[in-house]
C-alpha cells in the first residue's frame, strides 16, 4: 500500500478557525445569522465590490445567478470545455443549452474568438473560468460580447438592463487574484466564488456571489432577490424571524435551499484574516518550483505577468511532448514516493455525461492538448520548505528518468 506523506490539498486550520467555530457553537446561533452577514460584509470590503451573498457552494452561486437573470429553456450559455463540471451543469439545471468553447492554443483559458463565433440570438450568458488562481482575459471576453451585441435578445428586466450577453465568472479558484489591477469579483458582471475544503479560503463547504455596479441595477434589490432564491423564497430569514413578535413570514415564490450557516461563516472569517499570509506561502512554493523545473523545459501556468496577479492556488505544470500514458506514469511514480499530484482538468467532452449530450473531444483539440501532459503539483500551505524541496527534486528526477 502506497503511503502518501505529502497530500495534495489538506485544509490549513489554525486555532483561530477553531475558536471562531467554538464561539458560534456556544452562542446557540448556528444557522444563517450575524456571522454570515459579517462575512458577507468583510468579503465585499476585501474584493471591493458593492455586495456579497454567501451560499453553500460555488455551484449554487452560479445557478442562482442564472435563475436571477431568468435563464431557461430556449436560451444558450457558453462556457469552457476545460473546466470542472459545475461550470456547465448549472446551465442544464436551469433548462438552457450548454455551449462549450475550446481554449486558446497553448492556454487554459477560453479562446475569445471561438466564444464570439459561438454567440447567437439565443446566447444570454458566458461563463469564463478562472483556473489555478489566475483570472481569465476579461477585456477580450467583453470585446467578444460587444462585437455580437446586435444579436442580443433580452427576455427579462435584468437582461434588458444589461442590453448584451452577461458575463458570469466561475471564480472558484481566484479569490484574491487580480486582472489589470481589478480584484477577482470586480471584473465580470457577476462572480461566483468557492470556499470548498481545497480552496485558498475555505469554509469546509461554501460559496458566494458578488457583482459590479451597473446602470439600471439596484444592488439592494439584487441582494434581496438572492436572499429569496437561496432560502425557499421566504421573505425573512431565521435571524429576522427571531426578533420579538416577528414570527410571521411569507413565501414569495418557491425558491431553493442553499444558504450559508454561521458555523461555516465563522470559519471563513478566520481564513479571510489569514489570507495574505497563506497566499504568500503558496507563491513562495511556486517560485521554488519554477527555479527547479523551468530549466528542464517544464511549462507552467504563469501567476504573474503584465496583466495578471495570481493567488497561487495551483501549480499547473505541463511537460511538452509527453503522452497521456507518460503523464499518468509520472503521477504514479510521484505517488510511489509519497507525493500526491492531480490533473486540472479532464476536459468535459471526455466525460460520460457530456458525451451523452453530444460533445466530442475531437472538436476541442486545444483543450485536449492542455490536458494530456498536465500535472498539478501540491502547493498547500501545510508544506514545509523541506516538503517543497522534496517535491521539486523528486519531480525533477522522475522527469529525467521518464524522458531519457
């Protein structure tokens, strides 16, 4: 049996998170309440956006945005073939048609020319995917939207307010990252974050929605609608109902159940306080991997360039010229040395559910080329400097052995 000494992405939980959660447990208020509201406020301050709504996952966050916008049968939503299923499954959840676009050559991000080509009169939303802690090229995405603006046919008041295809960022990986000086959360029209256990900021399970100021959009009304959508369409949450003689409530419509609890929000508040130090540690790990691996010809996603500053979420390494089989053998050899690696991502057209929808990986050659030689090394913040060195040197030695 293989002994894993360096896991891929365990959560970094300090005494601060533990004390925050204990405080909530002792308070007697464990569902959505004051800690959740405080977490929303602190996230808005951190991301420099007008409002935040906390929910139980990024998947729920994206679906709620689509439902708020009135997306449904007859509509089309474009997203990347190179992503996790959540980016696309929410489109089917609301009854719209999933339209997948390939990545740009030698890139993990959407090919904006292919996005523009895919926009039709039925297109209502584009879901770009921020990958590995690096944001997508939002200027080019919005340029594609503007180019096809004449095709847009709104079918809700919110869609009319935008007057064009709406951009919803799948920012599950990118909290704290920036694009041209704008923090994740402020680049797209709407942004969905994940606070899953493996993310840079975790609440164990959780997610959040934020959005930009936009003419004709009332932020208070948008916030109110998200609250209704996330809690059965009920016009009072438990905190509001707990006030003296305020028990009575109404169900405005049949909504959903995906609110965040104060337990998880308390966890997230502690993580947010530690975010800068945790990010610095990840970026230091990435810098060391670069020093050892780039001279070998390894290519990797760049966390820093003239336009982008990443948050170090993942180290997406690619070994040019190797096959899927060689890639898998490298991962197996790393595991034999006690190091857990991963692959981000297996393109959606390679998955059974998406094959059944009619997608074929042959139509997405750039996504396949990114996937076939990609290996994600651990960058988690519980790694010691010795761990980082061991991963880098072991990967170096295994590469030399496989490639000789």
